[in-house]
C-alpha cells in the first residue's frame, strides 16, 4: 500500500505582497563599479592570480564557470555577475534552488528574503501564491519546451510572460510522439495534467518583471551564457505549492546537470569558482568532473590543468597546497575544501565576503583590460 500523502491543495496561500521582506533590491544591490572593502595582501594576490587565469582561459576559449549559493543573490551581486557576463569573462553560471527563487522574487516584486522563524510558527513560511505558482509553472512549461531549470526561469523573466499551450496541442503532442519520442510525449502529458488541473487558458500569459535588470537569470538568457539550476527536492519553498510537479522539475534539472557537465569538460586550462556553496557546488562538480574526465581520457586528453578557487566566509587553518588534512584535523570536515582538493588541478581557498571578492575580481579583470 502506498503511504498517505500530504494534500498541498488544502494549504492556504497568501499573495506575495502580504509578506514582509528583509531585502529590497533597489537599495541592496551591489554596483559593479564600487570599491570593495580592504582585503589582505594575500587575498589580493590570490584574486589577481585568479584574474590572470581567467584572462588566459578566455584567450584560449576555455571555460570559466562560477557556481554560487543563494547568498550571492541575497547580497545583491546580480549586477556584478551580469557585468562579468557582458564583459565576456564568464562562460557558465550555476546556482541552487534558493538562488533561483531569490533572483525571481527580486525581478518580480523588487524584494525577497522573508523572516523564516516567525513564518514557520504561523504556518505561513513559503506559502506565497505568486512564488509557488509562477516559478513552478515556468518549470512545467520549460520542461515541455526542452529548456533547463535556469533557462526556464530566465526566459520567463526576460520575456515577461509564458506561452500556455492548448489542451488539444498537448494531446496531439502526446499521441504523435508516443511511438518515436516517448520522452517528448511524457513531457506533454505532464503539462497536459497541469493545464487541465489549474484550468489554464491557452495563449500568452503576461507576467511583468519590473526589476528584471537585476536578474542574473534574465541577463544570462539575454547575453547567451548558460545559467544552470541545481535543486534538491523538498529544499525550497516552491515545493509547498500544488503547482509543483517534480516530473517536470526533474526534466529541467537533468538538462542543467548535463549542461553543467558539458562545461566542466571544457575546463582544461579553464577556471572554476565556487562562491558560498558548501554542498551543491562541490557535489555537482565532482560527479560532473568524473563523467567529463571519463570522456576526456577516452580521447587521450585528460582534464589536468584546471584552476579552482573556493570563496567562503568560514575560516580554514589548513594549507590546502599540502593536500588533504588528516581526519583528526577539524579542517578535514570543511567539506567543500576537502572535496575540491580531491579534484586535481590547482585549488585555492579565499576567506572573504562574497561581495568584496567579486568586486575585487571584477576590478582586477577591468584594470587588466586598461
């Protein structure tokens, strides 16, 4: 017998405008041109080393990837990441499910970051109609359109709306593809369920995003740089809403994992920056590197000359140039450093606020342009 399931349709969802937020993007965004706070000389040297590696990578048409946790978006770094994309410095961005949500909420309403503790006590945390309905709908449609997780959201923000297929169009897509393209048929059937269950009218659904200029996801779509989303089921507030359909989410996330791995395959002579992501970045990277390395070895071109820079706030007392610390050293349990130290190439760790780090990196790259 299947286990009994929770009924999300019974949950009360409130308008997003009823929520008090801690961050307002107009006031809290970081301008790419401002000075970072003073960093130590060793930090400056490391950032300049990374900038040199990035310049060399781009001259050789190698990958420069930046993977970041949600705090990079909450800290208002969207405009800085967009500036780096516009300058041609970055070839791939990646974030987790929370990073996707904060970026969308900033673009949609100019605010994000609710007060979690009080909202959980009141049974209101994450139960916001626009966030749950709109993000999930974009993923449901993106799965049918063959888009990835980040691209589904970025396209909706950039285009300020979604195209809803008709029931007949979806029925035809199921029947015509069932024999030769069952995956396409299944994606159509998933969306057919959504369209019927929520009685969605076919055609263009306008969804204004007045603050889309701050959106990294929209900027990535506009500029043409992949931005992949790497969620974990149950980790994000969009799972609260009945519009959430994990079959669709899985299709988009699978595409993004494979796009991420494809970029990792271009890291010989390239740069990988992990910024404020203690779990998602190292976990997705190690699996991607393994499969990319498998193909690279088959070609006789193993991935060995990659530069990894890890930036976080946690103090690390271990010199990672010496390799992995012993298990009785607390540094052994600084998981992301331990993981990246096992990935070959050159690995560096920089303890700094991500705003200061990214501003200093941008300044170093820009000064080299001059």
